[in-house]
């Protein structure tokens, strides 16, 4: 195929590129975005979605092809953070964070939304809020100090008070 171009007048040399630089960069960014734990959606200055990662597609329950080139006001939920960020022109935080993007002259050129899957947020809250059930049999140690500590703890466990036990390990 390249030999065909060498017959054209004015062509001194030719090089075959296996991948265009912007294609390589696009694949690199796509891999980076899809590897993140937050959903990412970005829009241009007119509110048209220009990129979304796989987590955002899962959170929004919408395929990538249906998100890209869509007006942000058309995606669910209708009270979305990107619309609010675009309308107000400043950062908005909730279960995600929407931040405006400005050019070097300060003009609004777009916005980006980072969002957490509410199921993941709930799982983290549940993990922190779920009380851990310890029993005296869970303590490990045979030394007289540990045995005395466990005996003492059993006696004060019946009281309505908070006790903190500290030590080397």
C-alpha cells in the first residue's frame, strides 16, 4: 500500500504508523479511567457528555454508547450534580463531586463528575457501624498478667461503663 504513495509527485519519504499518537493516548486514558473505583463523567461547555468510565456506566445503568454525545440533562437522576455544577459554576459535593473546568483565561469549558456507587458507600458505612462481637475466649495469652486481665475484664463487664485496655500488642 505504501508503494502506491511513493508514486505521487512531491513525496520524498514515507513512514508507516501502526498506531496514531492520539489513539495510543486515548487507549491509555480509557484504561486509566476504567481502572478507577469512582464513576467519572465529563461534559463540554454545552453540557454534552464527552467521556464516561465503566463504573459511571454501571452506576447510571447506561451503556457507554448511550451516554457519550448526550446532553447531561437527559441522564438520570434528573437532579444530577453535573447540571448543578454547570448552572452554578462551582464545585458541588454529595455522594460524588462535580467540578467545573476552566481554560487559562478562566472561561468555563466543561465539568467533570466523580461519583461513588451508593452500594459501595453503604457497605463502607455498614462495615464501620457494625459492632464487632468479641468474647473473652477471643483473647489469646497464657501469662499470669493476661489471665488476671481477663478475670478483671469479666468482673467489670457487668458494669455499665466503658473500659479501654491498652498495652504493647
